[in-house]
């Protein structure tokens, strides 16, 4: 069973993601929060396998959450789920210890694949992003992360 | 014009008498001694009169000169006043222009964030719903719907980045431009040479934003009109100013015929609003070079 916590300030997005992820027989969304601070507290209490966090959430965003969770719950692996796909943000997040980046609007299948990949100890970046930025981004990201993201064939 | 008393006539008469004396015309001399004395007296009077006349003339001229000087001073003062007025008006216009740009940026920012943080999220939710339906029953319609919504999300992402450059605020001008240039080349297939220092001096937000917008506008113009082989972007900063340059080897244009281009005016306004200068060098078939220098002061922070 892969346990998941969702952090996103948009209730509708949380609701949609949650109901789809729960369709996977071995996934369970065990908690959700609408801001970064509550999200960290929830992760520290529930110790999920995966934290799925939005990027832009007011003053305390996904990168801050990643940094905090990486410190207090190193076993929980963070994936950012965001509208943004700028390599600069991705690099920031990976530097703080995030293991994956999926774009909002990507299919749920891709999100499921990302969760499985990251849970297995690898790094995952949305295919749309690697398509756009080519192998360059992987090289740039490899510079800040010990785990090189897996590219889909 | 008044020429004064007729001195010539007096001299002529005196000279006549002197000539008579030289010629030893004794009779004439003796006979004319009385007349001679009379003539001397007359000449003396005429000279005095002439002198008085000259004095009055001088006084008159002096008065005229003084009057003219006063007029000139008045004109100079009025000139200075006008110059000051023009300066004040120019400064006021600049302030207004600055405020207008400010208001415009705030609006853009708001729309960008709204698009991204609201509309974008509803669309995200919509794709999730489509995915959910597809799990139950996949169909061509659902696939098309998903593609359309994903297209819309991509457009919103680009539009939002254009309106509200968040990266500029969070990571500064160089990184925002790096990202902008990469995106630009990807969309237009125009190669960009971005030449800059390792790091820029700390730029105030409004200066960084002005640079970003001027560069953005220049690049849009290049893609629209120039059809260049490549574009060169240069950026350098000193302690109190930043210099930027966008140069292409494309079509160029006739600098006399740019009345229609509000883009160029907008770029100039942005530089002017921050007391900077923007110059455009171009000619048909000669490429275009936009350069700007914008001064700034850094508030010392402890």
C-alpha cells in the first residue's frame, strides 16, 4: 500500500486527484491540507510514503514544504504537482529534496506512474517538460539531485 | 537724424581768414581782424553747442542702452521661467507615465495570477473529471475533450507567464531572461546569443521589470518583422545603471516610418519613466539594434 498526503489550496483539485488516486487498488490518500503549514504538520503526524504538493500557495509554497518535510520526515518522498513547468522551479525543488514534478493537466495515468516511480526510489519529471526542454533539463537537474530522473521512452 | 549745428561752415570761414593771413594780405588782415575775432567767437559758440548736442545724444543713447538691457534681462528671466515650466511639465508627464506603467503592471499581474490560480485550477479539475469518466468508459470524445482542455491549460500557462513574470520576482532578471530566451527559441526557432556578466548588481524591482519588458517587446518585434538569422541580447550593470541591448541581423525598417509602432513608443516610455534613455538604430536591410540605459539608486540595507 502506498500512502499519500495531498497539499493544495484548491479544494476542487484535491477532490479530483484524491478520488482518482483512490481508484488505484494499492494507493490510499490518507490526508489532505489546503496550505503548506498544515501540510507539514499532517505529514509529520501521518508519515505518508508520498507527499503530493502544489507549488504556489501564498507565502509558504511547495518548495518550502519540500524543504521542511525532507528534514523532519526523510522517508516521505515529495512530488510537486503544479501548473508551472519552468526548469528553474524544478531545479529549486529538486535541490530541496523533491523527487518528482508533474504538471497539472497531465493525465492521471502519468501522475500514477510518477507516484510509482518515486515510491520505487527514482526521480520523475513530467514527459511534457522533458519533451519541451529536452535532455538539457535532465543534465541540469542531475547537477542538483543525486537521482537522475527517468525519461519515458 | 539730427546732425547738430553746421560746424563745417564755421571752419570754412576761419580757414579763409587763415589763408589771407598766410598770404600776407595785410590790408585784408587789418580790415578783417574784427571779423576774425568775431568768427573765432562764433566758432567757439558752435563748438559748445555741438558739445551740448553730443552730450544730449549720449544721454539719450545711454538711456536706450539701459532700456534695452532691462528688456533683455526681462526676456532672459521669462526664458528661464519657461524652461523651468517645461522641465516641471516634463517631470510631471514622466511621473504620470511611470504611474500609468505601474497601474498597467499591477493589472497584468492580477490577470496573470487570476488566470493561473483560478481558471487554471478549474481546467485542471476538468481534466481530472475527464480522466475519471474515461476510466469508466473511454471514448474519442473524451480524448478530444482532454486534449482541448490540456491545450487551454498550456495557453494559460504561457499567457500567465507573459502577463505576470513570477520568475522575475522570485529569482531575478538573469534567471527570468534565461528562461524567457529558452522559451523564445523553442517557439520561434530563432537562435539567441545571451551575453551577460556572471551576476548583475542588485536591481530595484521596477528597473528589473522595465528591462524585462523592453527585452520582451524587442524580441516580439524581432519575431514579427525582422526574420533574422540570430539575435544578440546583451546585459550588463554598473553600480548605478544597467545597460541592455537587443540586436538582430534581420530586415530592419525605415526609422522615419514608425508612427504606427506603439511598441517602440511603449519601450521608450518605460526607459524614460525611470530617467533612462532608449535608442533604436536601424535602416532597411540593416538589422535593428535597441539599446537602453537605465539609472538606479540602491537603498542601503543593513
